C-alpha cells in the first residue's frame, strides 16, 4: 500500500536528507527543491522522476508548496535558467561547480 511516506532518504535534486517521499514513485524531494521546481515549472510542475502530475502536485500542495498555473518563462522566451539559480544544496557535489549547466 502506498502511503506517501517512507523512512528518510536523500533528495534526488540536492541530496539533502528528507523524510518526504512522493506518493507516485516514492522518490524523495526536499521542501526547498519542491518550492524551486514549482516556481520554475509553473503549469508544467510534475514529478521529476516519473512525470506524474496529479498525485505529485497534491503531495506538494499538502506540504504548503505554492504552485503557479502560468506558462514558465523558459517556454515563452526559449531560454532555460541555469541550475545555480534554483539549487538549494549547501555543498555543491558537481565536479564542474554550481554554475555548470548541461
């Protein structure tokens, strides 16, 4: 039975420890990364692992994440923001540094 909670694990975005698991595929995403993803994704906000939209957005809303229904800026402008603007990791684990963008 899926409960939406699992023992703590590493956030798949920043690797910080969190006890919040998504109900769709049980990945861990910390609150700060949920907030950043919701702000950056707008109406496209969905689970970063399985792309589930409904259960993941409900999970985020239950945790107080503000979701925006507008079209993200990068869709309108054709340019994506670099990851250094949205990364919440206290220690960068990228060998290229926080400004590296694939």
